[in-house]
């Protein structure tokens, strides 16, 4: 493709620009305004604007779900406080050391695994609600709708029961 010829010359620059700065009577100003353009030519840039495409809805959903998981898991708390990944306790009778996943008795403290498992249960419950919403779509086959509904109900029930179990472990006298 041949480049387009330059159609503007210094006379057009001075004629077009004189209307805005014609109040100046200084000849040096007019000379400095016209003289550089008599031998200098601005480069012809063939810049293309970048095209930004919107991410797909599934990408946005995945990022929102990941952010939700990180928030409810307490990642910020884990980064600031740096708790151990898992705790341990010693059995009084045998003296054996066994691992402890939940930090009992402290509502405002957690082990890393405790936060991740609680966050996973919250995300599982949220995904169950999404599956229940997908089961209400009229354009799907009945077998698919039943599968979505059963997976959604089981996810919500499992997430609820496990979260209540986590609360009973964390605070023993809470739901007795």
C-alpha cells in the first residue's frame, strides 16, 4: 500500500494558525512559528489502538468466586498474623502428640487449614445455590435439571452441616 502524499504545506499551517494568534504583532513569533515547519516534517505514525475485549462471563464468575474464597478463608489474616498451618496437642493419658486442625476456644484466631476448609465449605454452599438456579432453566432437559437440583441440594446440605460441625468444634458450648 503506497503512503498518502503530504497535503499540508507551511502556508496552510500559517494560514490556519493565524486566526488564533493574529493578535501578536511580533514578526519573530511568526517566523519561529512557520520556519521549523518549512524543513521539519512530523513523522507519519501508523499506530493502532489496542482493542480490549471483555472477558467471558465464566472468567468473571471464576475470578469473583476465587476472590470470595480468599476473603472468607481469611487469607489476609493468614498473611498478616502468619499462624501455623496446623496445630498439635498432647494427649494427657498416653502422651502422644496428635494434629489439631481447629484452634479451639478462640473465635478470632485460626490455623491456615481451618480457614481454607471453612472457606471451601462456604464456596461449596454458594456453588450449590448456583446449581439450584441452573436447575430452574426451562430450556434444559429434565434429566439435566434433576441432576443440577440434586447436586445443588446436596452441596448446600453438606456445606451447612460441615459448617455447623466446624462451629461445634471451634466453640464447644455454642450449640449444645
